[in-house]
């Protein structure tokens, strides 16, 4: 029939829902909701005849449940049987009901839960040969030859030992009659894949372990709360955080809250640190601060290996300075609570990659750990990672602290170097003679203030005169500029919004006024922090160079927008905060239906034409569908989604979640989709809709956005300082080349500077989005986890790498 060209008309309000429903009855039947797999695609039958067991071991970590859910659902998608192993290795040894086959529904509603729902235990039995014999027999009897272990380095080392002994264990079981010859033949080798679940982030080879980001969220919630009471009473707080012998949590916390001092085991303070600490605290108070924050990692030591405790630090401050000082030991609260959006997505992505690694494994494939580098999934030899992790401990025991920091990886090194700059180095008395201006452009985004603070303070450390421009390009044109100082940006790290003020106005009509301001204030470089308007405005400034010499100065753009739509960067400052706001809100909305009849929620997210927030919130919230502009959808797709949810609601599942990007389709509006689902769900489920609006731009920045903004600000100042020197001729700055105006962005594993003119070719200016977006490759995961029969894109399959080779290849890892 000739109805297809008329679909957009039917979707309009003029014909309304009734006409659409008539059309739906005339369309060819849509594909039914995916049943446990019909083996029609290459990925959909690769697990046929195989069995996978998944267990969590050691300390629990938020995000483990997301990983378990992904392993179960992707395993079932491939045609494999998947088994839960309850209570970690103890359940593997004890067998019986501890090893149960998992179903699709058995992992529903666990994504947002903290801890591990299948339990974890520290098992002494598995350390013995006898215990491992029992575990091997339990696996063989169920035909399980693929084991996914989620835990720390001890748990993963145990798994590797188990695999190395597998042949001898089978031989012994066969000899004693524990298994038959046929069973031994079918289970001739064991594949092992590990995922690191640990809040400590102490496993070398991965940028972030599952649970670390959530632990940082818990810590920052407490630090922010303590900051308010500390300011009220002019107190000093000593906060002790977890991490065993790894200082990552303490280090990132100190960066994210602007702490006065941090003690970490990898880099103990120099002898005489007591005097330095007291001098630092005194300077902060004299600068006008009403509080001091000191962060202590639980494994902190001095240069001689003696423990530095929170109480010792408190006693020192009270005795030397007389400050009202309190100690707060955060303890196991750091392990608890709901996982962050990052940990849910990380766990889901790693779970998918773990299943692929298991099913692609051969007897010759070494046991691997699925890891994250930048935003890329990688596979690393498990024991290489374990060895480097042990090397860190050895280096600390041997007092080779510089080596310990290096062995932690480039990300840890960079964080430590930025911290030392911001906390320990004072602006020099000798000035550089250069003046830098920093401004915010576009809509406000959480983390902007952290970037401004870092930019100002690092600029001052370089000896520059730092200017703060209020109200974006309008303020630059009107001369709304003031000199900033170290103390003026104090306490900005945890503040949401934009303290400088920000507007969407572009500079083209103000070239003359902006040129005059640059000349009057003697500005030698601009650092522009903002969204798509910052990118476009900087391009306009480059165009203006032909007529105005004053615009021939280096320009650096730092992407900061909740939409994450700036070309040249995989992530923008503020996007993580917005994503967590959406995810938390979706959790609460779904929880509101607890105890009621079956219900589907339609949620509208921000993002302009960019579907990043809708897609990633869909992954983090377990959505059934996420409608975005980048992935065209038709009336048939809507029909499939409605029927999918209708079938889903006939099972034990009682809630559905559908996300819609605000500009995904001009005809299929949020109201339209709500009305469609409401009508089609009559008698099966009811619907509710929510438009989240500007709450996605508000709130305190997440630890990621604070840290990301801080590092971006520091790196931008270093680049622009070098570029000013490069463009200086006879005391005058003249920057007119393409590489003198760059955007600083994260690309896969590195922070890189890219000329704005090159990024023009990569941009869809009509819709204000990059032409290529990395996260679109994650959308099949969202659909598979929601039980759709589609092909999983593995064109960028993670390959096995070696830890040291990976390090050498990284220029600047997050």
C-alpha cells in the first residue's frame, strides 16, 4: 500500500492517535519480542551448547550486579546456558543449590542495587587442592567450561590457578571416579575471564575498576556535607578513606574537593612534612578560608614505612595550630548505596565483553581480564596485570616510591602531578608577562567552575596574570572583566552552574568591541569553557582574524555541556552529572510504581539533537527503548516496541522504561508516544510520562566532572603557555595559524588538542552534533539487554594487549 510516505502526516496531531491505530492494524505484523535466541545471526549461536558460570568474590563493589546482569543476558542471547554461583568460591566448592541456572527474568530490577545479589565470600577451602577438586567436579557435572569471575586481584589469581590446574584436577577426578571419561572429554579445558570489581581501583591495567566511581560518589556526598559544617565553625576535618594500599580514592577525593593536603601510600610526604602541613593550613586560613580539609588514605605511611593515622594528623594540627579539628572515618559506607551511572554502564560493557572473550577463547588463550582504557574496552593477560599490581606493593616496601607511582599507570601519575601543582606549589614572585582570560559560553554545566578554578590557579603558578570574563562573549565585548586570584576561586570545585555567568551569544557582531577589550586588558590568550556555542564562537573569532589583529591570539576550547555534542571530544564536562541525575530520577520514578499494577514510564531527556544522554541513561537505567535523532525510527519501530513491552508485561516483569531525546523526531513527540503506549497497553499496563527539563543542568558536579574539569583546565594552560611563546615575535603575539586555535578533547584513550578548522569537517552544524559519535556502537548492547533480537556490532572487538605495551602507547590517559 502507499501509506508509508504518509507516515509522518499520520504522526501529526492533525490526524491524531486514532488514525495511527487504524494504520497499525493495516501494517504487516511486527517482529515478536525476542525469545531466548533464534539462532539466525553469527553472535546469536556462538554460545550454543556451551555453559557459563558467573561469580562474585572478595569485597563487594557497586556495579557488580550490572556486570552479572550483562553476563546472564548476553550469554542467553548467544544461546549459552548461564549459571549463578552464589557466595563466590565457597559456593563453587559447596555446589548444590549454590549453582543455579539463571534466566532472563532472574536478573530483572537488579541494575540499580548496590553490593552483589548473588553473594560474595572469602573462601579458605578454595585455597586448598581438595577444595578446587570439589569446585572442578561441580562445574564438570553441569557441563560448565567457561567461568567469569568478578572480584579483586586475589580472586582473579585464584581463578588463574584453577585454570592452570584444570587438566590435573580432571585427571584426579577421573582416577577416583568423581567424573566419567565422557565428562572429562567434554570439559577438557576451562576458559577464564575476569572483571575487576573493587572500590579501591588498585588493579593495574585498567583505568577504573567496577565500584570505584560509586565509592567516590559516596565520599564526595560526605565531604560536601562536612564542608558546610566545617565552614560554620571554622573547623579542620581529617577524613580517612578506604583503599588498602592504594591511594586512588584519597587522591581523586582531594582533587574533587580541593583538599589542603592528602596522604597516600604510593608517595609519602618528605621528612619534615609536619611543618609544611601546618604552614599550608595557616596560609589557607590567612587567605580567607574558614575551613581546612585533609584526606588520609587508610594505608598512608611516611618515608620510613611508619603508618600515618588520622588521629596523629588531628593531634598535630591541634597541638601546633590550635584549630578545632575533627576526624571522620568513612568506613564501609563507601561500599554501600546505589551504583553510579558510570559503574552501571562499565559493568554492563565489561559483562558483554567478558562473554565474547569467553566464547571466543581456545585452550591456548591465556586467562584475561576485561579492562577499560579511556572509553575503550581492552583485554589484558590476567597474570600480567596481577604481577604489575604486586610490583607496586614491592616498590612501596622497598621505598621506591617514584616507581610505585609510575607502576600505578599514567592516569594515576597525571592526577598526582595535578594535585601537587594545585596544593603544594605557590605562584612565583617573577611574572611571565602574559595575560590569559577565561570565560564560559553556552548553557551552564556542572564542572565548569572546577575547570575555571584549575585554569586560574595553574595560570598563576605559570606566573601569568589571570582574568575572569563574566557573561561569555557579551561580557568580553562590554569589558565585564576582572582580575582573578588564587583565593577568589577557592571552594569553586564542588559548585554547580557557572560562577562567571554564561550566555549563548556568539561573538561575530561584537568583533570590534571584543578586539578593543583584548587590547585594553592586554590579553595574550583565551581559554573558552562551554558547549557547542563555545566551539562555534571560537570558529567565528578565527574568521575575524582577517580583519582584526587583536584576535590573532591563541585560543583553547574546553568542551563543557550536558548534551555531550561538541565535536572533537568523546566526553564533555557536565555530561556525567546530567547522566547521573537522569539515572537517579529514573530509579525513583520506577520505585514509585512498587506495589502497583504494571506500569511503563516515558521519560524525556535533554541533549538537543544529540542522543548521548538518552542512550547512556537507557543503559544505566535498564530501559526498554531509547529514541534518538541519530537512529531514525518509524511507525513500525514504535509498533515493535509497544508489542515488546506488551509481551514483557505478561511475564513477572512489572515495570517498563522508555527514554526519548527531546529532538529525536518532530512528529513523534513525547505526548504522542505516551498516548500510543497508553492506548495499546490498555488492560495490560498503564503509562506515566515525565519531562525532566533543566534539573539535568543543575546540582553539584559528580567526582568525574570535578576531576575531568580540573585536569582539562591544567592541561589547557600548559598548552596555551607554550603556544604564546611559540607565537611571540619581538614582544608581540601574532597567532594566525590553524593550530593556534584548538579544542582540547578526550579521544579514546588520550587527551588531545585538535585545530578547530579540522573539526569543522567532522561537524553537522544544522543539528549541532558530530558526524561520528562513539557511543552509537553501544546501542546494540542496550537493545540486547532489553531482549531484542538484533546483531551485536563487534567491529571494534577488544583485542588482547600487553600491559606495558598499552602504557607505552598512551599519551595521556584518563
